[in-house]
């Protein structure tokens, strides 16, 4: 079973202030599921479209970057634990571990 995580900016929805919500996308066997992170960013706040790094001119950019890297690394750590213990990842199992680590 293959599984991966990545951060994404939801582009089909924007708030009144022009910011879009940030999601963690988990893909297990080509089936995606999005987890809301409670972080909202303006699309112009990102340095590059392919990398999820917030520009230093954005308010609290360093804190947001740390939060995003921490969330992404914890999600990857959960997937690594599944691989180490030879457990097939499922959305339910990931959700249980991910919510406990937040």
C-alpha cells in the first residue's frame, strides 16, 4: 500500500479577506482525504506554487512555516510508523494518530 502527505491551499474557496484555508492532503492507494489545519493564507503569501513556504513579508511567516513543517513531519512520522510495523495505513488509523498528535 502506498501513502503520502502534502500541504495544499484550497483554491475553490476563499474567505472574505481573500485568504484560503490550508489543508493536509493524505493519499492512500490513490484515494485522497483532506484535513483542515485551521491556517488561512493569501495565495500571494506563498513563495512558490510547488513548495509550501510562506514569504518572509507575511505577518508571522516564521511561526506559520514552523507550524506547517511540524504538521507535515508529524504526518510523515505516522506513515513511517505504519511502514516500520508493517501495518497497512487506513484513513481511520491515520486520523486517530494524527488527531492525538495535534
